[in-house]
């Protein structure tokens, strides 16, 4: 039953098929590639079983490699074309290195096609297999700058919370615990209101993008961030109330994050399983409490050092905010390429509506100006670091990296309303008194 190669070729031609339909093949080694953004590497490509009639027309046929999304990864132009003159005429195959350049986060495929320059057509390998295309995953690079940023924030946050501990008035703090109206308002708005708000905004702003809905939702279920204490100090809020709400909120997150993940989160996730970062939250809480204890010890042991730390509280707070904003933009600059009007609106809407609703709830329940401002700050500022951690753990790279554009947008947009309040206060020389009326003296 063997026709031989010549007989088979005659049958193919008699059937009206082009010579390229003879069954050429392509194999990438490896067939899946993970590459940090901005890097390049080589993979091996094997092309074989090319029809002799094709090899005899090198001016008509040529092999070309192409990425489905060249904005993510591409083959350099000088490496993207493989002329037939490079093929072995005896074995009718070729193998060699192909350079892949990674440009931006995402997932794309690199394919090789046989182009007919005369007919202006092309075809994929007719003898297809799982490794006939290269799957390229472009990931976030592991940079020294990221470690410097993280280390500087840890040092500055530790110093800031030592200052908070030195400035705390334990009598005022005890009064807040025994009369917890303000903390309860803030915690209900933070742990219940913000998850519901983030879910509703996600569905409304990203109706066709469950991944972006997830990014906004996990930002909303995250506890308040340490920047809330900083802003409370800068704007003249009630620092005692701010620290208490931040501490309790982060501890409560052990229960509320899995609760929201497996309730409303189920409506966004197609799969139910997700590991809650208990260690991450525990580390954050410890990192919050330990410097506070150090500050309290300083307050008890050295009144002179305490006065110095209290005077430095606002300058250190302002410096920390500036460093966080500037470094966040520098280290995550590439995410701004993903910014759209929807992401910008979501990033501004979540904290802004959180501020507004929390402030209105506080005023309706007769909280004074300083406490209402503090509650609004605590509710509106989310710990976007935990949100990013959740997204990366749930989705992996690069999808998780791309989805983190939402909490990054929230982090960038969150200070804008507060900066407006700060400028207004400075220009109008308006100061909001701190602490509950008749409860305590000002500490800043």
C-alpha cells in the first residue's frame, strides 16, 4: 500500500491541494515560557517535513514567527524570518534558536507560519501538535528597587508608630473603649459597608470584566491601612480613635476576609477555593502593635524624648505619605499603561464614597468634627497591600499582576480628597479640634 513520497505528492497535487498541505511541522522547546518583563531569552524551534516542492521555491515561500500580541512579547524582526535557504535539502528540516522579548505583563502565543509571497497567504503547521506554538507568560520582574521601597516603608512606618505610641493618651484611649460609639460606627462601615460598596461599584463599572471586579472587591474587604493614622495626624483628627480602629479592624480581618470571600466573592469567582493570608494579616498586626508598645515605653520612661517625638509626629507623617506616593508611582509605573477611565473612576470612587458615607453616618449619630473626620479617614483608606497579596495568591502571575492595577489605582487616588481637605485647611486657616469634646486635651 506504499505509494512512496513521489506518489503521495502526485495524489496531493491531483486533489488540487497546494504543496504546502503536505504536512510540515513545528516544535518549540520549551513550548511554555515564563519571562520577566523587560527581559529576553532564547528558545529552540524545529521545523520539519517541509515539502520538496516548497523548498524548491525559496523566493516564493518563507517562514515567519509572529506574536499574537506584540505589545506583550515579540520576536525581533531580525529573528522573525526563516528563509528556506537555511533548510537541509536532504532531511527537509531546520532547527535553531529564536529570541523572545518580553515587554509587558500578560499572556500571549508565538506562532510560526509558512507564507506564500506570491498568493499573499499563510498557514499554520499542518501537522499540528501541542508544542507547535510557544505560550509566553510575561511576569513582573524581581527588582532591587522594590525591596528598597519595602524596606524604607517598614523603617518609616515603625518610626511613625513609635511616635504614635509616645503621643497616645491612655486615659483618652480607655474612654473610647468604654464608650465605643465612634469605633463601632467606623468598624461597621469598614467591615460591612466597604465590601458591599466595592462589590456594587465593581459590577457597575466593570460589567464585562470579572477580574477587575475581583480587584475592586478585594480592595474593599481589606482592613484599613496604616496611612489612615498618618492622615489623621496630618489633618488634626483623633489619633487615639484612629489607632484603635486600625488595630481592631486588622484583627477582625481574620474573620471578615474569609467571610466575604466565600459569600459575595463566590459570585465573582467561578471556583470557590482560596487561601486567606492569615500570616500576612498577623504580620501586619504585629508590625502595628510592637512599635506602639515601644512608644508607650518611651512615654513612661523619658518625658523629654516623648516631647521630641510628639513634635516630630506631623513632619514624619507628611514625609511618609510623600515617600509612599512617589515610590508607589515609580515602582509600579508600568501599571499606568493599563489605566482606563473605568479604572480611574473606580480608584477614586471607592475611597471617596467611603469618606462621604462614613462622615454622614458619623454626623447623623452626633459625633464631633474630629471624630467624624477620623472615622471617614479610617473607612475610606484601605490596606491595598493586603488586597494585592490576595489577588496574586488567588490568580497567580501575570493575571494577578494585571488585576492589581485596581488596588494600585485606589492607592493613588485615595489621597486626593484628603489632600484637598489639607489644602483647604491650610488656606482657610481652619483647624479641626482633635478628640471628643470634654474628653481629652489635644496631643498634636
